[in-house]
């Protein structure tokens, strides 16, 4: 069995991206007047969206680069 660290990192990143949407708070349903909040609903919503985009993009890029790298490596070993 082969250890593929990039695939593990990519999978975890994709899962974290999906999990960030689970905690999404819709700013339309927040109370209109929260004065002493640590973070506003709009800020929280945008952080969740950017977290999803960032983690998902990182996971997809890592999977694609790892797949291409593994295919190149296997073609080299087949030709030798």
C-alpha cells in the first residue's frame, strides 16, 4: 500500500470546505440590532464563504497536481 500524503491533505481540505458551509449563518435571519456583538452576521457569513472557497480550491488544486505527478511518475517507471 502506498502512502499518498497529498491525497490525504486534499481530502481533509475538501471536508473542511464543506464543513465551513454547515456553520454558515444567513445574514438575513440575524437580529437587526446587535450592538455589542464580537462579530456581525455579515462578517461571519463572508468568513464562512471565503473559508469554503479557500479550502475547496486548495483541495482541488492539490488533488489535480498530485494526480498529474503520479501519472508522470508511473509513465516514467513503465518506460524503464
